[in-house]
């Protein structure tokens, strides 16, 4: 026994099987093997269907049939017992018809199954594409769905068409806002379409428009407002540099107050004869002190002692608050201040006489709020 392929349907079967279980065709004693190529085919074929080699079984079958036809019977004219000639034996066609019907229904079932699975796959593919397109904000994706699934459910196509129309309208509004180069138009677009794919670009455009206005204003308030409105803007570093430049060139109110308090305290310590307090306001090395270069705190104490001569009972210094302050950046956000101001000196002597003097002061203050230079010029009035 050998396993062969059914010549009719190609399924593997035994060469001794009476019929093919798949298509129902008769197998046993009905097939032969081509000696030339090994193809299995029916004996009633004249030639091998593959290589066209003559089928010897077919020739043998014809010869045998011819001999049977020419051999006379013992009683060719014999009649049946009832005097009638027996009818010739009819071939059994019933089984062959049944086999063909079985094969036909199997083929129909296969076709139906294939169509079902194909339709199901197409349906699933359409559902996935629909969900993806519905969630997309790219008009190309939506148009691709409409082109690929022309037979999709009407509800799906209508939904995608509506979505596509909304996106196209949004794109037109974006183009109008972009061309206008208006912060108001761009902000309105963002408010109306918070999920637009153009939102990031609109924000960048607004950032640029605001920066142009800020750089033209070049004020401390303008830079501060920009940093508050655009903490992650493209021009944050430039805004900070602008603030630094303004601070470097402009004496702020708090800086003016610091300078005023420093020199008011300076002259109060002189009034109080407080050498230690006076020295605490000075830098350890004073570049110029009353005309002396590279002075130190001892020179300051000596100055205090010289002021209080034997005939001086007390004195009072009065600032005229006419400060002129210039500012210079000497480090990263560190500034040196050059100060000019006027001061009056009232002296009470031991003989109860009074004397007044007027001075012009030039001084410098470092970033640590210490006096690094101090010179006075007496003004004759």
C-alpha cells in the first residue's frame, strides 16, 4: 500500500482506497503510475497528463476489450427462459453522480468559507482604519480612509467627511491668523482650537511678536512682563540680558536708598566719635581717602581724631540729599557706585562759638556696600 495524491482533487490517500474521501472519485484499480515521470493518473487516460507518455494500461485495456468483443459466446442466440433476450449490463452511474455532488458541495463550502473570512478581514481592517482616522488631525489620513474604503458604512464615511471638513475649515482659519501677523488673531485661534496641530506654532509666533514689542520698549517693566508671560519663551535669555543692561545703567530706588543710608550712617558715626562704627563702613583697602592712596582703617580713625581738636566741643553733619550716582557693572550682576553729594558741617566750640562749613564729597562704594574711596572738598560760600 502506498500514499498517493488523488488525481482529481490532490488530497493524499491510499492507492487501495475504494474512493477518495475528499471528492468521492473511485481510486482502487482505477489509477496507474507513469513509468516516465511518476505521475499518478486514471487508467482511462491515453497519455500521462504531465509528460504525455503513452499509457500502456490504456493499450492493454483496449486489446482486452477487443478480444472480448470478437470471442463468440457459446449460445449467442440463447434467450431467457421467458423467451426474451437479456438486457446488457448497465454501468453503475449512481456512485459517480454522488461523488460529483459531494465534490461540488465541498467546493461551494470552501468558497463560502473563504469569502466569509475575506469579508471579516476587510471589515476588521475598515474598523481599525476608521478609529485611527477619527482620532487623527491630519487631513491626509482622513482622505486616505475615504479613498481606500469607498464601500464603508455610511455612518463611518459621513463621520470622517465631517471631521475632514472641520479640519479643512480649521486650516483656513489658521492661514488667516498666520497671514495677519496679529497677536490677537493668533490668540483667538488658539482659544477656538485648543487641540489644533498648529497650536505650538501659534504660540511661537505670539512669542516673537511680544519680543519685538519688548525689545523696542527696552524698559525694565517690559522685560519683566515678557518673562512672566513667556517663562519658556525663545527670548528668555535675551530678556534677562536686557534687564541686566538696564540694571547696569540705571540706579534703582533701593540702590539709591542704600547709598543715602550708608553715608548718613558715616557722618552720624563722626558726630558720635564712634571710630569702630566708622571703620566698619570702610573697605579694608581704600583706594583714595582724603587724597591718600591705598589708605586703611587706621587712616580713617586718624581723620576722626583730627576733626575733634581741643577747641571743638561737638559737631553735626547734615546731608543735603543731592546725590548724583553713577553705576558700573564690575562682575555678574555686581555693581560699583560713584557718588557725588554735598554736606554741611556745624561745629560747636568750647567757647560757645559756632562755625559752619560746606563740603563737596566724591566717593565710591563696592558691591559689598563698603566705601572704597572718599574725598571731600571744602566749598567757600
